[in-house]
C-alpha cells in the first residue's frame, strides 16, 4: 500500500511539473516571438506579430493546477512549512497524537474542498461554462484539476494521520518545523 500511495503522490507531482513546463514553453514562445519581432523591425523587415492567445489566463489555470497537484507530494515529503512551536515541546507520543488529529482535521477540510470544487466542475461541465479570454477554455478542466489535487491531498492527510497514530509519523520525527 505504501508504494501505491507514494506512486500516486509522485504521479500528481509529475502532473504539476508538466503544468509548470507548459507555462515555461508558452511564455518562452511569447517572449521569443516578441524578441524576433523587435529584431525584424530593427532590420527593416515585417514583424510576425505572433502572440499566444490568452497566455495570462491559460498560465493562471496551469499554475493553479501545478499548485494543487503538488500538495500531496510535498506533504508526503515533509516540505510544507510547519509552525510547531507548541507541538515541538510535547512528549513524542502526545505530539504524534496531536499531529494525527491535525492531519484528520486537514483531511476533512481538504475533503470538503474537493467535494465543493468537484461539484463546481460538474456544474461548469453541465452548463458548458468557458473562460472569457480569446481562447474559450472549458472551466470544468481547471476546476477538475483542482478537485483532483484536493482529493489526492485528502488521501495524503489521512495517510499522515494513520502514520502518526501508529507511531511512524514522518512529521514528528523530522524536526524540520519552523
């Protein structure tokens, strides 16, 4: 089961990396085209006037997708920022119990967010909602990506709670809090 969960978290992180790569390629194409146009004008030639339509909007959707898809992997690798001023002073057993309860509360919040975002995606899909930019992006796509990221985060938080309650807490043993 551990391998399945770690693979799920890594796959979600891979999707996040692909979203960031897509942003890089789109922005690079736009910047490259503008640079080429400047050079063409300076040489007295006709510019290409190439633009990536709805670049800012699409990059925003991709950034949101990257952020939400990376949440579970960063939690599992214990690289989220944690403030543990209180829990660091607790005995190990109590600290693990508190970490487990906090993870379950986080799972409940993330689960509700996944439910609400998933319902919004279904509603957007049923109404064929699209973005207002030059490229009409179906809003259900970025919304579903956010919902999927939250579902995977919910799984990761339940996983963290189980690890904490069984004494294998990655968080408590790390000493990496702020």
